[in-house]
């Protein structure tokens, strides 16, 4: 694994470590292209030496030398391919883990992985080999000039025409391919987001409407792709025509020179073979131009994505936190946004206390939860756990002391036990303790394989209530110092709600700090403190028995002043 320094682009660093191997491939290409002269030189000697002298010994000797050279050629080709396969594997090995962590940390789409696959495939594709072989085109042309200048002129003209075709290919296909990538990415992103809500789509008959939206992006991407492919096919056909036409011209000119005894027939055949080899890399580059453009665009996107990445610095291990939490004038802006959703939040919660956080929809409650558990970093201000800023903690160490239930419960492919134990070492005693506390133990025992039941991708094999109970048990696992539950009773019945209230009391007595977030104030009853959030700012904070009457009285007044529907009796 490559060590990435802070503020160094990981992609650039990984590519830098691959340079020695790529230089080795370039060196192998040098000898491979030299050995490609074996066939034309053998033909030259056979026509001009063996056929004239009729010497069997000379033919045998030349054949043995040619066979040996071709064996070395095949071996070098094999080694070059193996090196490129190893380069591709090392590129993926060194970068995939970084990309995965970055995607998980930023919550972005899977596009970086697609770009990673495109670049990795480019390393083992024919387009890269064409790039390594193309510098030999002028050398081959120089050899043909050595055989005869007129033959060299013919091949040089052909190379220039192919070069112009390659540039034209770039100009005509670049924009359609870029537009195709944009439209296809939008279609794929829409598919990913929609598939997570397939039940609602089916239930409310939205499939046809959403299909029309997806099809618009998909068809646009396909149209741009077809446009680029049509243009590329015209250009590729033109390149093939030019290459074979130059070969014919080379043979024709060679035959004319041989008839006039200016060159030998062997020279004519050798020049034809070398001219084909000289033009082959250019034609291959034109044919593989699309893959080259895709790799180039993927490299640019991946580089931009990782440009501002800085590896999490190593932190000194801090003592086990007791669970006190302190917000000091905290402002927060969601990733990719510009407007704060949390503004000037100040409060302190002592270890072992409980807090109910309530307020209207989109008030900023879940944003405060994300700040509290370290999922978000404040735009300004400080969030402290036991007087230490959350940024001072190592995320791997901090995670074991925090229990978090997000508003949208997300489980992962694996067993029930795996999910509760956070995919770490399974401790049966801690798992059962957490599930009993969450009121989930009896529910889990009713599953087909109990704790060993596979829940499927995203918990698709479970009901909403089962997923929520398992998510709560995961938050309770190991009795963390700080537990934050966002809408923990949204899918639970009255028995489940009572179990959560009972769990809060038990956790408080054991020293855990518990924060319950709920839209309705009545759900957070029984907590020590109550906070009310409106439009991202804190309007009330204090002991529950002091704050609750204020917000209850306000709600009653608002209800009495609300307009009423008039019904005809």
C-alpha cells in the first residue's frame, strides 16, 4: 500500500510509483519492435541471398536465427503483458481502498469506482500498447528511407495522412463522448436513487413516469454515443483504407524500382512489411481512441475527486470518554451546499444525562445529530466530547464509544449478528445485552436463523420495524458513552416505544449520555433536558419540566388560532 502524504493527490502519487514498471514496459517495447524487423530482414536475405546462391546451408542458418529471434520476441511480448497486468493490479490495490474510504466518508456516488475500473482496464488494453509502439513509427520510416528515398516518401505521406485522421477523430468525437458520459451518469444516478424506493414506486404507480424521466437521460446518452461511434467508424474505415492503400503503393513503387534494377526484389518485400509495421500503431491508436479518451476523462475526474483529499492524521489515543458533549457557537453547512442549516448552537450536556431534541421538520435536528457523532465537521465553532474536539479523536477509536441511529436506518449485507456487532469481532454476550435493551431479542429469535439470519442488501429481508430494532441494538452495542437516536420510534408500536424509554433509564444509570431526537415532543418525554430547534437555531434549552410547559402552551395557542374547516350539517 502506498503511503499518501497530506495534501498530495493520491492518484498522482500512485501513478508515480508505477513509473518504473512503465519504463520497463517501454524498454521491452524497444526490443520487441527491434525484433519485429526479423520477418522483413529474413525475407530480404532469402530473396537476395538464398534464391541467388541456392545455398541450403545459408537458408538453414537464416531460418534458425529467425526462429530464435521470434522465440525471444514471443517471450518479451509475454513478459510485457504480464508486467502491464501487474501494473493494473497494483494500481487498483493501491487506490481502491482510498477511493472506497473517500466515497464512504463523503457519501458520493459510485462514479469514482467506475473511473477506477476504466483506468485499470486501459493499462491492459491495446490502446496503451499502441502508445508505446507509436514512437517507433519514425524509426521504421527512417529504415525505409535507407532502403530507398522514394519508398520512404510513400510511407511518410501515409503516416502524415493517418496522423491527420487521428487528430480529426479527436476533434469530432470528443464533445459527443463527453455529453454521452454526462447523460449516462445522470441516468445511472437516477436509477441508483430510485431503486432504493422501489416499494413506493410500485405501490403508487410511479414506474411509468420515472421510466420516462430515466429514458430521457438514457436515450440522450445513447444518441451522443451513437453519434461519436458513427464518426469513429467513418474515421476508422478511412484509416484502414489509407493503410492498405499505402501498402499497395509501397509494393507498386517497389516493383517499379525492382524492374528498373534500382532495388532488389527482397528490398521491395522488406519495405512493404516494414511500412505495414510503421503505420500499424497509428491505426491502432485511431481504433482505440475512444478507450483512450475514456481513460483520460476518468483520470481527470478521479484526480479532481481526490485532489483535496487529506488522509486522517494519526491521533494519540485518548482515554475512554465519559460522554459529556459541548457545542460552542456551532455553524454547519451540508456537503455541497452554501447556506448554513445550523447556526450559533451553544449548549452543554453532562455525562450520564439525557436530552430530548425536538422541533418542526427541516429544523436542523438531524444535522445536530450528525455534528454530535462526528459525521459532519462544523463550518465554524467547536463540538467537544469530554473537552476534546471531535477532530482530535481517531475515528476508529471514537466509533466504539458512540452509538448512532440515523433517521433512515441503513443495514448492510450480512447476518443480524454482524450488523449489531458493527462487523467487528462478535461478542455474543454484548449482542444479546444490546438486543434485550432495544426490545429486539424476541423479534430476532422469530427469524428463520435467529441471529445468523442473512438480512440481504440494505436489510431487504426485514420489515421496517425489524430494521429499526436492529439499528437501535447496534447503537446500544458495547454500551457506548454517547448514544444518539434519531426518530427511534418511527416504526415501533407502543410496546417498542415503552422499551426505548426503559432503555434510556437503564443507560443513564450505567453512565451513558443519551440524546433522543423526535418530531413530536411527547415522544421524548422522561428525559432530563429538552432542546427545541427552529430554522437551524436553538429556541429553548433546559430541564424538561421547565421547557415542556412553554412549548406545550405555545402549541395550544397556535392550535386555537388555526383556521377551521366549515362543514355543512
